[in-house]
């Protein structure tokens, strides 16, 4: 899932990253690239059963701190 989302051409251009930077879900969570990390967090938390409200709050706070 992570690779499928992050390999989108437009997202790669926006996030200024390459395929080699994606790695595994665990590597993506620790990535310095905020797009890679945010997508990984969304996928991980969705798999854990987080609600849309929880996801929005967590990702919004993450992006405020890192962008």
C-alpha cells in the first residue's frame, strides 16, 4: 500500500523524493521527508483502527511541527 501511494508521479514531484527513499513502512515512518512520513503514518494508523478524526488531528499536528 505504501509503495502504491508514494509512487504516484505527482506526489513524488510535490514531495521531492525518489523511489529509493521510500523503503519499508518502518523506514518511511522515520523519514526526514514529511510527505513520506505522513503517508506512512496514515497507513499505519488506519491499520490500527484510527478514526478519520484521530488521523486528521495527528497528521495536522505532525505537519504543523515539520513543515
